[in-house]
């Protein structure tokens, strides 16, 4: 059983907290590139209880600054983009992407005040449609050569969504292979040819069997968890008959991401990023090993549920997630529609703003969650001791961190382990872009 103090330690991420100090050692998604429109690319961002402003200047350079102006604390997110930086609307003080004060126009002619003022600035880079910021004290780690970062822009698609709960319980639903047989169960299978852009709706690779049928009829997977250079590899095996086994390979990328299969040709790399202790965003990069992604279709599909500008779900706790008791009887396990994002949101938000883990009773299928929590606690302790932690990598190490393999398919029961590895190699060899060997 977990104590209240242990639960506090692994969930709270404000400045100075143990988990907060750990997560600040890593790049964090802070915005979608789509959120910085051409006409005024400025956005307020809240990350781990701190407030920032992200912008793109006239030369196309991204900047990330503390949101409060160092003059008298006004909101820089309301500032003017001009003259090589972001100008505060209160007194016109101007700051560039590096935080340097370029001018203090209200001061007397010849004033050198701007030379003595600097706004806190943070590294920010664009990767596959997501802006990653770094708010740690030391030099940031390198980005691994994972598929989502190696693929050309045409073969990726990025999106996000808000969960009104703590980041850790939101992450843990994604590293739980067993829940899909229940939470995402559909009582009837749809035409898999209409499954593009939708998770758990197509056919498992190397078969004509809809994934919905696999999850529904084979609800007790054997779960294998093994350590990996990037975190953990999870394999869920579902024997279908004497000759065939369904194999689903997923990955936990430390500290707070996972890589899972979406379809036979597409994977999802997803981060759960704390806004504060009681809210988080999921950020996802969809990576295609087949045809270029249809960004317009995938965006349109997701905007049916998510509402701009804050990417909040139209189905939420205030309307009971669209629950329909008649649907629950005959169509879906939850009665909350056919979008699995709604199911996940209900599951994690219903645990409370911060799940009370002192009341939980973990089972055999929770072995992935148990293994991740051990990694997390170990990394928090190492951070407190000033020691390096998992995935604090340099450029040389990053170049060799590829993949990771993420497969959902049906293969020979006696060769299931070889099957998923061969499937990954085959997909990479046939990819229209040079997919790194996993």
C-alpha cells in the first residue's frame, strides 16, 4: 500500500517539489505549432504551475519567457510583436527571444536601464508540429532519434487535449494494456476500411480480425514487462487459438511518454504534461510508416470532440461525458460514445483531481504501472541526490536511441516473439522514408 506522503511525492510538480525537480530536467511539450497563428503568434502557457509566454518573432525565431514583465509584472501574453521581440503593452518595454531587454521607451533619452534588465528565457524547439520547452537549470538533454522525430513532416500529425486531473493518473491509463478490453469495448465491429485516424478501430496487422473483436473476445492478456534503454517495453499476449496469438507491443518512454500502435501503419507517441497538480495536457505525435498523414482529416476528426482554443473536450464531467444508459446496454461498455479519448478522460478524471493511491488494490495486470512507479521513485531519489537519471542523454547516445518498436498484430503462437520483431523490421524496410532501425 502507498502512503499519503508517497502519493504526494510522485504527483506534485510545483517549483521545488521532488517530482517537479525531476520533470524539469526534461523537454516538455508546451504548445502545438498550430496554436501560434501567422497573424499573431503569441500564446500564454502554464507548465507545472508556472506561467510563461511563447511567441514567434518577425524572423521566425521561437521564444519562451516568464509571463510577467520584469518591469511591474504586467502580462506579456498581451504584448505587441514588433521590432525584433515582444513588447509589453503597459510601458512598451521590449524583450527578444533570449530575454534581452532591447528598449525601455518611456525612460529618458540615453538611459541604460535596459542593459541592466533581463527577462527569464527558456530554450524552445519545434519537433513534428509540437513546441518543446525546457525550464530546468542544467543543459537540456538531447532528443532521441525516435520515429516521431525522424519522420518527415508529411508523415506526422500532432494534436493535444486537456484532462482535468493529475498528470500521473493520466499517464498510467496509457501504460495499462488490460483496460482496453473493458473501457474501450464495442459490442459490434465496424467496417475496418473506415478506421483511418481512429484508434482500436482497424484490423490487427497480418489479419482481417478487427481489433475491437480481439479486445472483446480475449479479455485476459498475459502482460510481460521488461526494462529498456528509454524506460520500459510492455507486451500484451492474447492467445486466439492453438496456432495464433495476438501481440501488442507498447513502450514507456521516461519520464512521461508512451509509444503505442494505432494501426498497422501508424504509431502514437504521447506525453502527459502537467499544467499544474490538477490538470494536464496530452500531446500526441502520430507517425505513419505508410502513406503521408491526412492532416486535414485527422484534425477534423479530433475537432468533433475537442473545442478550441483550449482543446477541451465537449464531453466532460459537467455533462456526464455524454453517458447514455441505452447505449451501455447494447453498443459500448461505457455508454459514453465511440471516441476512446472520452473513455480515458472519464476513467482518469473519475479518480479525482489527484488519485488517492492509498485506497487502491493493484492486480497482476498492473505490473507495468508498478514497474513505472519504481522507475519514477528511483529517479526522484536520484534527482534529490544530484545524480543522473534515465534519458538524460547526450547527442551521441540520442543517435542510438531509435524506434521504439510498437506493433499490434496476429502471428504464429509458437513464434510470437520473433513475429513482432520481424513485423517491425518489415514495416521499416517498406517505409517511404528512412525509418531508423529499432
